[in-house]
C-alpha cells in the first residue's frame, strides 16, 4: 500500500513538472520586436553567387509555362542567381507555407494569399518583410492601381488588412463573373447578356421556360459558394459597401443588401434555375457541362479562361459582369493572384525584390498574355481581340479595375470566414437556412473576430 | 482498472493451481533475500531491453503527444506568440455546436463502421462455416478482404463516382423505375453521412469476416459434432458454441472498426470536405482543418486530445468482453 502511494506521488510530481515546463514556455516564441530594421535597398544585386528559393502556386498549364520561361529569363539576365522553385497547388501551399515560414531557413520569396488567414497571420508573426522601399525603387505605386495594392497591404501588427505597409505585388488579375452561352440565350429569345441582377434573374426564367438549364453550378468543394454569393452581393451592394464590410470598417452581414443578395441566390434555387443537387456536384463537372453548352450561365472566376476557351462550345461563350444601382461600371468580386512577398529572414532581399519585379513587370505581363493568362496590369499593346471569351474577360477586367470596381473575396474577412461562409452557402442553396439566418451565421463569425481583434 | 484486475486474478490462478509453468518457477526460485535481489536485477535488465522501443515511442509519439497537450491549453494561430487559454479549448468541444456535431457524426459512423459489419460478419460466418468444404474459400476471402488493401483515397474516389448524379447508384435506381429516389447522395443533407458510413461498412465487413472465419476454424470440430448428436439446431449451435468462441475475435474486430470510425478522415476529406453545410464533419477532419486552414492550433489540439481520450475509453470498454485468459 505504501509503495502504491509513493508511486502516485511520483506520477503526480512528474505531471506537475511537465505542466510547469509547458506553461513556462508558450508555443510560438516571443512577439516580433517592433519594427524590423531594414537595410538600404538597391537594384544592384551584386555579383556573388545567390540562390533564391521561391515558393509559388503557378501549377496550372498556362501559368506554369509562363513561370518557367520567366525564371529562365531571370537566370539569363543575372547569371550569378540560381532560382530554386517549389511549386504547389493553392490548397497545398496554404497548408504547408505556414510551417515553411516558421522554420529557421524559410524560402526567400513566397506567394502569400491576401487577407487575415494567411498574409495577416504571417505579418502578425513578423515573417514577411514590408516592401514599401522597393515599391518606391521599382515604381510599383505608379504601375499598379491603388485598389489592388491595398489588397496586398496590412498594418505592421497584422491586425488591420488594407493597412499602411505593402507586403507584396501580384502577377495576375482575377475576376469572378458571368460566363454566358450565346446560343442557349438565343434559343430563349435573349439577344444581349444581362447587365443587372434583376435582368439576370429574368433571363434565367426565360431560359428555363425554353427548356434549358439556366445556371450550371457545382459546390461539392465548398469554395464556389463564396463566388456565387460574392458575385450577387457585389451586384446588389456595390464596390464601396462590400469593401468596407470585408475589411471590417463598416456594415453588417445582416444588412438589407446582404440579406437581399442571399435571397436572390436562394430564389434561383427555389425556381429551379440551378443544377439539381448542386452541393454534391463538383465545380469541374459544372464547368464542363457549361462548356458543352448544357446551360445558359456559369458564375465563376477567370481562372477557368483556359478551360473554357478550349471547350466544345467555346465560340458561343461570352463573359460579362453586372452593374449595381448607382454605378456606371460593373462591379464584381475578384482582385489579383497571390502576392509575391519577401520573407523577413531572407539574406538576399535585393535579389528577391529584383526577382519579384522581373516576374510581374510589363515584360512579364506580355509573357503571361501569350500563355493565355490575365496579367494584373494588361499591357496596352497586348490586348486580345474582342468577340472571344479571352477578349471579353480582358476588356471587362481593364474597365472594372480602372474604375476600382473590384470587390475583395469575402473569405478575407476573418481567419475562419472561409469555413463559415462555404458551409453557410451550402445551407443557403439547399434551403436549410433562410437568407436572414445565412446573414446571421456570417455576422456571428465576423463579430467574434472583430471583438477579439479589438 | 480492468487490466490490473485481470493480472491480479491471473496471479491468484497460477498460485492456486500450480501448472507446469508455475512449478518451473518454484523449482528455480531460491528462498530468502537472494531471490528478492535476483528479481530486482532481472527487472532492471528488462528495462534495458525495452529502452530502444521506448526511445522510438518517446521521440515519435510521446513528445508530440505532450506537445499537443500543451498546445491545447493555448490560443495559437500557429505562427505568432500564443496566449494562455486555460480549459476554454476543451470547453468549446462541448459548447461549440460545430465540434459537438463532429463528435455526434463520429458516433453515427460507429454504427456503420462497427455494429453493422460485425453483425453481418457474424451472420455470414454462421452461413459460410456450414459450407465446410467450399471450394475456392481462399479466393472468396481475398476478395472480401480487398477493400482493406486498397488505398483509402482510391476507395473514396471510386465511391464519389458511384454516388454521383449519373453514377452507379442512381443508374440502378433509374433502371428499376425509381427515378424519384435518385439524388446526388453526397450532396444531400440527410443521406451524405449514411452514404459515407456505408463505404465504411463495405470496407470493414471483409475484415470482420476474415477474422471470424479464422476464429471458427480454431473451434474443435468435436464440439459441433457433440452438439449435433444432442440434436441442437443450427441457431442453437451458433449461439452456444460459435458466438462464445468468437468473443476474442469480436473484441478485436470491434476495437479495430470503432477506432477506424472515430478517426475517419480521408474518406470525408476526399468525398465531401465536411459538407453539405457541416453535415459530415468528423473530429479528425476538424482537427486538421483548424490546425492547417483556419489557424486555430489550440482548438485543433484540444479536439485531437478529446478524440484520443474517447478512443482510449472505448477501447478499454471493449477489452471487457475479451475473454480473460486466451490459451
């Protein structure tokens, strides 16, 4: 019996010791010490041997070709630099970049996703180097529209998105918009694509009456829900309101416009305008079925450009965006590809900045256009012909980005918003939640984050 | 608790009925203090033998486990400094409806992964074991066991296509004129979870059957002969001989299948990602998602620890039906 008690005492002692040890050092180390001291910046990257480790997410056909070519050109221009490229798909990059950045030997250049969950967390932990000094050096402020640079900015403590410090620049532009099939619309007696949300709903009714599927939609991956709702919300509320809502300046997800947009989306479902069982249909399947001419509309991002330009019914496909009340130009969700950022632990910041400028500048944009991509800033002499889906997209992107009519992706709003809104959007489309309940679910997440962030 | 009780009983057993092993031990044992110190030395040497395995365990399991426990008490995004959160991460396992839902789904999956396969396995065993001289038995066994061998991502991908709009299930229903029942199974709020569960049933039934058949093979044929001579029905034979004899195998099958139900991750990750809505989230998926996607490492660690505790408790409970002394 006595032995037994002494064992218990030993165990309790050991546990206490472990517990004390655990509480003594919190995970995550100490807070980054104020502002980082940045060395003098220069376009000159010296002549010593430099190896730049670069993590990008340019894995899809066209953009992968472009990246390979740009890397080769850069190494030709600077023979002393070797690029070590690590290329991962978006979701793989999202999950592994955190670990890579927090290590002792992080990559020099990384593509960081905008918003709180990724770039915000990296900035907060002091892992990214502000690049305002390089922006002056390379004249990025003149080259990019200010609304796009804002998306890549944070306050120095990572708490306020669209803050004062710039943390990177983007290579490609993106828009979520309305792809439409001219042949299917014609069959329903529609000669021109809709310009407002009400017109779109009316056109859907006509298409359904003519016996075709109005909207091809698949949401098993959950992210398309953000695009569907974000597209509708932008067309209802306009650029300023959506931007203020997402960056936390003002507004509420239970506001009149927010609930109205959710109501419109659910109305499409109720009227039978959306692919049946959309929550179990994959996005690729929905895109493929639209590409075959099985539906009148498809709401998705310009990153499907290459797929749709080669689809069986490509010649009938057009692209447009909707104009909200009180705006002269269309407004839709989108922005730019992941920001190319410099890590704070890199020893070759000058070389890293030179590389980033090289893969995003005018020359790089021309390479991107040639490989079937949409660059952040479309070079004036490289605009594709109108009448094709590529031409439609480029024209829309130029108009909308110039008029600052691009609204940010809604999942930037809080670190957990991606999960919240994707699940809520499935509930909305399945009629498991009313538009009001949908807004409340989003608002609960939003309010919790705002409270915590102070 | 049960383990110590068993050991205790076993010690009493060996001293009360000195069988050959016990007798050997007594003859080699020396009386008095010498014996005592000898045993002590022996036990120290024994620790040395255990050491390599223990080091591997400590480095790859023990330390990460302790670290996970540590994380679970913090509010941490995985990068910036953590703040002490006390027990709030554990409290949220009970209060957060998303997490409660995930554990609830795991319980439902247990029915599909464990209860149904074990029942069906027993039923099939009773049938098959009567067909003693069945030709090609090993071929059947291989086929039934096949799902266990295929990589789970492959299994999931196969079932995604089976359940899809124009997949095998809906095709069959339409062929039978049951168009009304056809649906996108993995996108349906009521059927997505059972659909995933059914994949588990399909996966585990072969495992159970193979285990039970080998167990039946170990039963002495004389028992069945005697029962038949006494005029026992097939039903009686099953409940009086087969079922008690299979207790060990049933315990093993239940442990394996229940644990596989509780730690389901790959199937959900590939087929639904927790959707539609949150109707197929499971604890392991939540732990992954929180740690790697939403930057809630503390909460993820608490979910992982809670899941570990549940698995350990369930395993301990199952070990109670295991026969006390397997000779």
